[in-house]
C-alpha cells in the first residue's frame, strides 16, 4: 500500500485504512444485496446540482481526509458538485453523514472523453475541508504499484447504481461479489478483445451481476492476505448491450497503474 501523503499522514497512523470498524457482510450470492450499513466507510456519493436539487451521479473512494478518487468520466466542468461522506441510504438524513464542496478537481491529463476505451479514466477531488474520521467514515487503502490480482480473485463492487439495466437507482448502498477476470481472459475476442488495456481490470462477466449506471467511479474492493481491504478498481464502463451481459464484465480503471499519478497530484495540490 502506498502511504497517504502530506497532511493525511497523521490520520493514517492513527486510524489506518481498509479496516472498517463495521465489518461488511460477505456472502457468495451472485446478485447485488443491501450492504451492511456503513460497512464500506470509504464509499462516497458524488452529487451534482440540478433544478435546486442534489442528485447522485457517481461513486468514489475517500483515500485521504481531504481527497476522493473517482472516474474521470464522472466529471463535467459545467456542473456543480458536492461529495457526501458517511452515507448509506441516500433517501434519508443520517447522523454523522455530511456533504463537502470540492476545492479542486483534477482529471487525468490523458483522459479522452470521446474514447473511453483508451483508459486513464481516473480523477481526484480535493475537498475544501478535511473530513472527521469515524466508524462511518474511513480511508480506503490503495494497492502497491503494479499489483495485479489473479483470475477469479473475490472482490466486491459497491455503489448506488441502477439495480438493473434501465432500472431505478438504489437508495441503500449495494454490494455484489464480482470475481476478477484476468487480462488474458478478458482480452479474448469474444470478451472485450483489444479494447481492454493493461491499465484496466475486469470483474464479473457471468451475465448475472455487474456494475451499472450510477456505480461509475466507485470502488472494486478486494481483501489482501493481511485482511485489509484495498481499492483495486474504479468503475469505468460496461457493455452498450446492457449492464448484465455475459462475457462483458464491468471494466475498472486499475488503480495500481496510477500510483505515481495519484501521489503527484496530491503532492502538487
């Protein structure tokens, strides 16, 4: 795991990362289920303002007390955003959860919104104030640079995305088991083929469970051998055929391909 830089070092030394005080309820079910409340405490809701109403658009991960990691395609410079931390149910007020305005949003300079498959779908949001860590708000761990998980490694996607293609947005945070599909399999012609870059990681692809609209930017959570959860992926795209399409797993930005970029942005801002 890379260290969180600058002013967050103190918080990391006290609280650590990737060890939620409320343990996730881990099951082997194939469909998404309601997560145990506040058991993914680094998950944030990225919201935008429209018609005087805040609306959920993407997920993200709190990687420092004043930095959030999300997908580049979630960012539109014409919109006004806020980051909601400590949320579980988007439809109700919850003690200890609150919204923070961004101070700076940095989109990867190689991101091309016209060609999503080119990769580099990562952005960092610097918050206008540091969050206060609690049982409901914790930091995500980032895997070490170049880390690649083996085929079928058990990971979990979390988010408030649509429950199925063209379905409703979830109110309660959802989680779903999505095993990793390694590059050798996921780049086969009847899977994602040459569109899959080595800076991406696939998960799912069984035609039953997948990420969907609204899950974008959110984490692919994978527990390491030390029992610590790491965010190995940032939800990037699914098939145009639908969210749950066989041999078209959800594609994530592989976080471990961007450690240097993440550190550089946080150091320079």
